[in-house]
């Protein structure tokens, strides 16, 4: 089932394992993917993996953009370029990137009644890592997500988040696992599955939520 057929999806922080997994899943479900990051080589590598709709009259239905989205000028140019090329923006996925970009994309999402999914991960943890630090970070993301969601309910723009904890591509021991009731950390695929759900019409009645994808770490009482 192609839940995102002909939808335009911007993925920031796409030059990462989660970005790659997310772009692949959206493309497989019919979306036009705009993958944004600062490492052009990685973006091009991901682009080559994306399934293309060759019925289009152009050279492909996806796009790579090397850009620093913390720069408001670059962000504005990004949104303008995507709007000019695809005519509409339906979903934005922000992977470990600033939320300031919301103000640039929300006017476009209002037109399509689209949505935003913010993804927060622990890219690495030190030996003295503790559960209190993680929960504080979760709470901050939850608070920001709820605030933005409430502000945009009148606009019919949904805003949700995914707290992914430490995301690993292997099973190497790490301090995060010791707090996980499931005894493992999330993979990029696990995170992407949650993102796809929140971005889809399956979650049409959900907004302002922060979904933990962390092996149950968020349920642990220290």
C-alpha cells in the first residue's frame, strides 16, 4: 500500500542512518522525497537507492539539497525551491535538527493540511550517561511538540515527535541497553516505522504526542 503516493516529503538530517531508512520507506510508499543534509556525498548515495517513478517527464521524482537548515536564509530558499518544483509540501520530518524550520514550512503545510514529525536520538552516550538526562531531554521534546501542536490545531497541521533513544546498527554493549526492559536499542528501521505511522493518515487524529521508540527505557523508574 502506497500511503504517500504523490505526496511531497522533506527530510532534514537525511544524511544519517535514520535519514536513509526514512527516505527509502517514504519513496517505497510513493512519496517524492527531498533529502536535506550537509554531506552531499552521503545524500547522493541515498538518492541513488531511492526507487524512481520513470513515468514522470523529468529525470526523477526525488531531490537532494545540501543545506544548513539552521541558516534561516538557506531554509527559506529550500522551501521556495521545493514549492516551485513540486507545487505542494505535505510532510516534514526533522531528524535531530532545529525546530526553527517549522515557521518556514507551516504556511505550505496549511495549504495541504500536512504534518511534521520531529525525531530526537542519542547519537552517542558517555560512560557516565544516566537515565535522568535522557528523560529530561524527552520532556523538553514533549513540551516543544505540544506547544507547536496546540498553536497549529486551528491550521489543521499536526505536529508529533519520536524519541528514539540510542539508535544502533549492531548489538555492541552500551550503557543504554542496561536500562532497556527489552534488552536492546532501536534500529533505524524501528524509528522509521514510528515516523511513517505518525506522518500517515493512520494517525490523522493524533497531534502533540511524543512517541518513545527506545526499548522501554522511558518506562524505567530510576
